[in-house]
């Protein structure tokens, strides 16, 4: 393999990890490239057998998304990134399901989680159909969003050879909520198709043409 390819690949990898550093005022951290060599032992070969099929709540689906804190809004709605090694789920190994913080859609399960060493929760697979991939605004990375509500999750990287699936969903902890195995998953918020961005005075129309019968 030509050496230039290796250099290019390294640059891509470093810039992928480097993304969140921009939001970090602290600049004392060493170049992340040096850490790459130490993080190859990430794959865990044994799966957790006690992971059962999660139970979904049977209530009618709510139509309002969960209320988000300022920081959650910054990440989920403004495509922000939490600082590396600060998320609550980066090292969590418990069995369970990771749902969307905004709409409760199940996104990832603990059986696909692995230690990437990159500072954010990493999964090498997602719940089928739950995560949407698109080219990032930066033109070269692949952004991942919740397929149900469009909330920003993070980015997905390929070809890093960290797991057999050769895929790393690098997800902000704050974009998700962990539901331990055995607990009931909350109902997924289903918004009507036409989402009104502005929430003005939300009084019901006094002259509603509702003639039932
Ligand atoms: Zn969502």
C-alpha cells in the first residue's frame, strides 16, 4: 500500500476524532493521533446473553417531543458536539437500549456498543431503520440523525477496523437516553407530518369546522 494512502487515512481519522475538540477551549490535550495506536484492543468478543427483547409501552403515541435542556437542544437541534470523554454513556457497559433523547425512538442496543477510545459512545450497528445517514455539511463526514425526529446524533465512520463490522457510530451521549434491560421503553413520539416550526399562541380555533355528525 502506498505510504501516501496511509497518511491520508490517518488524516481523516484524526479529523474525525478532532471534531469535538473545536468546541473545547482546553488545548492541553496531546495530538489524538498518538492515542490511536493504543486503542486497537477495543473489540469485545463476548456478547451479553441477558439482553432480552425490550418491551415497548402500549400507551398511545404522544405527539410532543420531549423537552430538551439548552445543551441537549444545542447537540440535537443545532448539530453540536459534546466534549470528548464527558458524556455519561461513553464507558457504560450495562445491557439495555439507547433511545433518542428527543423522541424516544430506540436507536442502539448495548450488544453493538464497543470501546472506541475516541471519547464518545461507539456502536458498530444501529437498530434497523432507526438511524439516517447523510453527507455532513463539511462535505466529507457522514452525519447520523434520528430517523424519526431528525435529531442530530453524531457521525458514522467506516474502514477503521475496530470491529468486525468495520463501522463506528460515534454518538453524543446527550442525544440518547439509556433504558436498562427489563425496563419498559417509553412510547415513541410521533409528530404529525407537517411540523410547524413556530409555536405561537396555540389556542384552538374558536370557529372550528368540526361538525361531528
Ligand atoms: Zn428522535
